[in-house]
C-alpha cells in the first residue's frame, strides 16, 4: 500500500516542531517491544506515534488521520533523518545553529513550566482577581459617539444635536470612527479609556454630552442610549477562565525579576527611526480577563 505525504503532518512533525528532529538525533534507545516500526534497524517508538497523533489532532481541531498514515509519515521522516546523518548534515553550521535555537527555546519553556509548577495559582488568587473584575462589571452601558479632530468641530455638532439633528446621521457623516452610526453597542466602563467612561457614567439614558469629551483619540460627542445592572456569574462557573491569565501575569513577574537582577548590556546599535503613522481612532483599551464572563 502506498501513502502520500500529508503536508499538515510533515509541517507539524518536522518543520514546526523542531524538538522532534532533535529527539531523533539524541533519542534514547527504543526496545523492540516498545516500537511500532523498524527502519534500517532503527525503532520508531509507540510514544512517538502517540505524540504525533496528539499534535495533529490539536492542530487540526480534532480531525482524525488514520494511524497507519501517520506511521508512514514517521517512517518517511526517519528515512530522511538517516539520510541527513549519512551526509553528516547535523554538523553543518546551519543545522547546528537551528538545533541550538531549538534547545534554547525548549530550555526557556522548561524554566517557565518549572516555575509555574512550583508556584501554582491558588484559589485565593483566583478569588481576588474575580472580585476585582466583577467590581468593574456592575453596570453595562449602550452608547454612540461621534469622534472628530478638533474641539470646534465637536461643539458645532452639539449645536446641531440641540436643534434636533439625528445623532446616527451626524455620526455617519462626520465621525472618524468606523462604527455604523457611531454605535458602540453594550460595554462595561473598564472597556473604554477613563475620560470616555466617566462621561458615559455621568450621562442619563437618552442624553448626549453638552461639551466635547477629549481623549487621546480626539474629541467625542457621546450619546448614552441605555444602561443595565449586571449580575456577576458565579465564581465556580468562570474560575478556570482566570487561571491562564493569572499564570501569564505570574510568569511575566518572574521574568521581570530575572531581568532586574541580571547584568544586561545592549550591544545593538539603534537604527534611525522613521516617523510613525498616526494610530487609527478607537475607544476600547484593555482586555480584562473576564470581560466576557457574563456572555
């Protein structure tokens, strides 16, 4: 039976996951009873096949590839590895450099995993973060805005609104924001820059701001359309959503601590910086770890 090489498998097994290549160069001895195939006397272990199956399943979102096809891929890979060894390619500068990069990447990941293993996220830390995020989500607002460059433009729009002009129509015509009719939908205060949030909170439902609201993006005229109280989800139902976020925070603090205690000298000369383009107008600023917990 003949098998075609599956690009997805090769990309996962050889190109993307360099550790497998490294593993084959310095792999431990595999016994025959623990093998699924032999290639010119070299055994391919059951564990290697299981690892590849897991990788492919994760990368293809659960798509199943026949085990015999994956095994054929491993056989073809082993043939290529043996060919590379015969030609002493593992000693070439390019491969040595690549292997060093892979080794360093694995070691850096291992250091982080070791730290997180010995410093796990506690239930108290999760509860503290939950309380902090839920305190920011006690009310939700629905609003529109018109974003312009100057205060005078904003004042002229406010005059038109006071004369009865339609807010959405003015937003469509004048706003630099791409939101249709200036509609921002529903949001909690922590999702917006402070000046914007404070203005929305101060308004009554159905009212628009009588003075321009200045933020880092320009000048806003804001219409608060509606608001509603939020009922925080139970801690147990969102508990695991906080763990990855807190792990990232803890890992970052660990790295920062290493950095602060290290003697680092930057030897790279600074390139001439080109003028940067102005950022596109937007209002949202942060990704609170449980901003979508209610949803």
